[in-house]
C-alpha cells in the first residue's frame, strides 16, 4: 500500500493533468497485490513483527478487506476525479488512510496504535474536503476537530498506562492499580471509538458522509471502521481483560447506545447519504457486541471478523448505487427499477443485507454476533441486537419503496453500477455459502 501511494503520487507529479489517471491504475494494482500478499501470509504461522505488529488471522482478514474495499473506492472515485488537478493525490491519500486502518488492526503496542490513529485520520481530513466546496470544507473541519478533540484523551490514556506499567506493549499493561488503569482505558477508548464511528464519538459521521465526495464517504464509513473494531478486539483481549476490571458492561452499553441512536436517527432522513451515515453508526453498534464479550466467548473474534467483511461488502454496494445514480434524496430514486433493473435489485439486496435479511452475508454475521453475545453470558446484548434489527427495517424500506414507483432517472454510471451489482452478488454468495463461515469458526 505504501509503495502504491508513493509511486502513484510521483506518477501524478510528473504527468500532465489529463494523464493523471495512470495513478489510479497504479494504486488499484498495488491494492490488489496487497490483498494477494495478505492471503499468502495467512497460511504462515502466527507471529509478531518488531515486537509490536501482530501477524495473526485478525490482521490478515483486515488486510484483505481493507485492500479490496479501497480498490473499489478508487474505481468509484475515478470518474468524478478525472481531470482534477489533484487527482493523483486523491488516490495516494486513500492508500495512506487504508494503511493506517491496517496498522490499527495490527498494532500490539500503544505507540504503534497512536501512530496508526494519526495515519488513518490525517489523510481522511484532507479527503473529506477534497472537493473544496462549502459542504466539503465544513465536513473536513468537523472531522478534524472531532479527531483532534478525541485524540487528546487517547494520548492521555496512553501516557497514564505507560506510567502505570512502565511499558507500551500490550502484554505488559496489566498494572496493579485497577482504578487508575480503568480511567486510562476509558481515555484510550475515545480515539478508537472515533475511528469506529460509535457513540459518543459519532457526531462527525453524518456531516462527513453528506459533505464529502460520495467515494470518500464510502471509504470513511467502511475502511477505518474495520481497523478500529479489530483494534478494540485486540485491546479487549490483551489489555482490558488482563487488567481484571469490569470493562465488558461499559462496552456493552456503548454498543447498545450506538445501534439504538443510529437506527432512531435514520428514521426520518430524506437524504440517502445521511441515512447511510446513521446506518453505519448502527452497524458499528452491532459490531461492538462481540468486542464486549472478548475473552468470554470463543465466538467473539470469528463473529467480528466475519461481520467486518460482510458489512464492508454490503455498505460499499449501497454507496456504489448512490455514486452510479448521482441522486441524493429518496424520492429521486423513483423509476430506477424501470431504468436499470439490475441496479435496483442490487440496491434492494444491499439494503436488506444491512438489515440482516437472509441469505445475505450480514445475516450470517448477525447470527454469529448473537451467538457470541449469548455464549459470552450477555443475553441482553443479543436481545438489543434483535430489537434494533427489527427497528431498522423501517427506514431501509423507505428507500426501497420509491425504486418501483413511476419516475424518470438518468442512465447510471456503468463502473459504479458494476461495483454495486458485484457487491450484492458477493453478499448473497457469502451468506449462502456455509463454507464462508466455517474457516473463520476454526481460527
């Protein structure tokens, strides 16, 4: 990823404006190569690089998901960024932010975690304001201020943990002062929850999703979330659990608050970008459930890893439909079923997939999440997931209904439409194939 970002940036710097599209293909090829390299590394024994970078199934899954998701975003961004004087910089920023997400997931040291947080965040601020218009500038400013505000307590938590334990390695952070360690853990959670888009660090999500370019919105609601959730899983298993204080009820309450707020706030949204923004907040709440039972259930890690992959596919498919049509209100999707039946079916599959309707991938992911919550001794979390799933059906159906009404809609962008259809098909294949869950269950 780093090689692709640097090569793409240099290619754009020495190319004419109309030829900067070469950087897109370079970056896309680098991302595909990164995914292949991650798959090859997954067959090797688990290990640790530099004593701070974990090489295990969680890292490998995030590497593959992030690389392929970012490659899809590069394709989505290509059409709208073509001819832009900073086109190559857009692709380079996407790859750098994606690298930060991978580093978040792989970090096994507090200093690496902080560096990964910055690498995943700073390029995102520039991406949010890339269009240099009013909404984009406001989105970038809110994104930056929230990131800076929540990064400060995160650094304070790192400092406090280091002072208590005398080390920044996860394995040595189980200190003898549980009260001070608990305060440090709460401070540390601030930054990671910000990247995950969870309550109470969620305020940036709807504004950035609405104000940023649609490809950037798809990226920031998918890729950093994958890295942050796996980072929380690793922190829960190696740091919070080893410290011995009660952190599971706290994360459980955060999960319930996140999914409930996201679903209730999405009810009356007429802008599809804000609807998807609040949907991603709710999805973060579902994904936090296995994090809350880490160490208490063997299903926690497989549930989260599968859910992250399923969510990435389905969410990118929904955003690809928005990119293909260019329509931003629910009513503007009237007539899509007549104009492009395949795209309408893809959108329906993705939206019902986000609900968790069989036979989509998110349905299988939610079953794993429910199993992890029940097996981990927190049935109330399972009940919260079921209730919120039923609630969410309402606002997804509000978007599906206009598709089959009479209306006039322009011809969709074929590249974005292709990504949407491929994502919908992959979601169904992952959900139908029992073999997609079995390998993860054996990790």
